[in-house]
C-alpha cells in the first residue's frame, strides 16, 4: 500500500472527528509538534491515520487508527510501522504508547508492557501526557514501549 499523506493544518477538524469516532485522544491535533499522516479513500475521506510526538530521543506513538472497513487488512500495522520509521529518522531511539485495549496488536510489532511512570517522565512535555495528567486519567492508562532501530 502507498505511504500515507502528511496531514495539513486544514485537516485538523476531519482528523479530530476521525480519531474521536475511533475512541482515540485528540489533544494537540493540528499543532505543528504533533506529526500526523492520513490515508484517504477515493472520495477524499480519512480512512486511516498515524502519528507521534517527540521528546528528545523518545517518541509517543499516537493516532494510529483505521476505518472499520480496513480492519484486519494489515493497514493498521503498516501505519504504525510508518510512524515508527519516521520517528527513528528524526532521531528517536525509543517509542512509547498508551493502549488499554489493543495490547495484542502492539505486541505483534514489538511493544512490551512498560511502567506508566517511566513513560510520563520521558514524555512529560507531550500533549497527550499533559492532557492525561490534567484529567487524572494518566495512571489508569496502560503503557507500552519498544526500542527503535
């Protein structure tokens, strides 16, 4: 499948709606320090997304989602790997993420359970960590991590 398109600032509303429908966090969407890519269908609607935030050599993978019609096709894995490659190309050596319900998916691409306190310390300046901390949600989350090549 082709590489996803870099999201433009004008895409923020549509991406936000797509991620909300997928039950994912939308803090920082549209900010230049949140790297995002999208897949579009033939009608120009978003059917996939992936992205990350950087903090030094750590990347917080986020916004990895595919439309229900694409689930089980491998596109979610491709999008996740694409974001990991992009983060590594910018100098990230470790990737982290939050996921309470998709652990088996993340384990298939090398993620292992991690301590939430380690993630919070490494990525304290990211939108998602700040939002989770402010809402009290942070310590109810499940953290995952993996080294990047």
